[in-house]
C-alpha cells in the first residue's frame, strides 16, 4: 500500500499503526469461517442459495431463480476453490481474499476521496 | 445483512438504487465541503476496515451467522457523509468481486449499511453524549451508537425482505422473491442483532473511539463538531 498522505508527506505514526492493525485483522479473518463451523451456524438470514432455500421452504421462488445467477463473481464466497474440503486451504483462500478485497477497497476509496477533496480546493 | 440477487423485487431494488445514487451525489458535495485533506488516508483505511470486519462471521449457535459492519465507528470518527463513501466502496467491491450481496441489491445494501447506518450511528451518539469531555460517557455513547445503529439497520433490512411476499406472489400464492413476510423477518433479524452482532458492533465502535480519543482526539468528527471546532 502507498505510504503517502493526501498532502504527499510520509504516513503518520497513527496511520502506520492502523495499517498494521488492519493487516493483523486480515490474518485473523479465518475466525469468520471457523467460529460458525464450530458452533454449527448456517448462512446469514436471508442470504441462502437457491438450493438451500429449496430445502427450507420446498420450492425456489420464480423471481429468485431468475435473478440468483445474474452475476458470476470472480472470487465467489471469498474462496478461489469452493469445492476444496480442506479447512486449512479455505482459511488461506479467505485471508488472500481479505487482503485483495481490503487493498482494492483502500485504493479505490483513496482515489475517490483524493478526486473529491482536491476539486474542493 | 448483504441481500443477495433475487430476494428483492424490482419494485424494491430499483427505487433503492435511485436513492443510493442521489444520496451519493450529495455525499460527494458534503465530503468536498467538510473533509480536510488529512482525512484522506484515514478514509481509505476506514473503508478497508469495514471490508475486513464484515468477513468476521459470528455464529448464533445452531442458527444463523452474521457480522458487524463498521459503519458506526467510521461515522463517529470521520463523519456520516464520509462513511457513506467509504462503506459504499467496501460493499460494491464485496458484491462485484466476491459475490457477497447481489448486483441488483447494491442500492439496497448501500442504502442500509452505508447510508442509514452511519446516520443512525451519528445521531444516536449525539443524543447520548451529553458531556463528551468525560471519557466514560464517550465510551458508553459510542457503544450505544454502534449497538442500536446495527440493530436498526437489521430491522430496516428485515422490512425490505418482509414486504416481498406482499409485493409479488404468483397465482398459487407462492412468493416470487423473498418468501418470508414481516412477521418472520423482523423478529429473526432484530433478535440475532440484539443478542450478538449488535454487541460486537457496539464494542468495536466504543473501543476504537476510545483509542482515537487517546491518540488523536482532534481527529474525531463527532466530538469536533460538538465543540464547534471547524478550524480545518
């Protein structure tokens, strides 16, 4: 990640600390797949796949079926290989997804806010 | 709380997409006026934080899972309009790259988590921080802000889910989109966020605000405004 602030000077001590904190959080993200597994918790409410919904209510709503595959995400469910049964591998995919997603989010937000704030001067 | 594709009817997701676009246009103007250049790197980090914190799925044992959003702390630290921009970016990346939240539901999800939630959090904090100079008071107000803003956002999301059977059913009475009505969606979403996810959002909000209060109190938007310090 770039180490410059909006004014072009070196990152402050606080910003550096936040960056390390965020990297630490990325490494810990597999907690987000392990805890639900350990406590036998399923999908978030309202976020079931068409197949799971069919198991729950006995049919797939027609509109839901039409829209549910409208988009093929490049890294679906934060995993490069959803059929890989290894929890360790899935944890690795999850961390990599977290780093990719967080970096993209960081850079795009930085770009957008630089464009917005610069124009305001 | 990321509504997938197919759960909302076009009658629901199209208006919410419109509201999202309109509010984002206002947010860009507000950020231009209110946000100083020294906030820029923090905004990028705030957006990244929101992205990462949403990956920490927490279980209701034997039930569903859910997570904190991070919108509350971003709204308190950098202002609700900046939070609109930061959290929207995180949500759009989640939808486009990771399929978390639907493409058609981007407007709805951003409306809930990136617009409603930061404003709810900001005004809840204002309401409860009577004396912002006392650290415990700030901590408690920040917790309340995070806790209730997430619970209210969950209820808003539940309303969007729950009105679908009223809007669109086929001739046999089968739902076309989300099949659960308000009487199911609201209690489930409210309770799971009241008992677990809201507490996590509240703690994250309070702990991070406390950290900033120690390290760089002048940065905290929600406290700066109260003292009328608009010097930068």
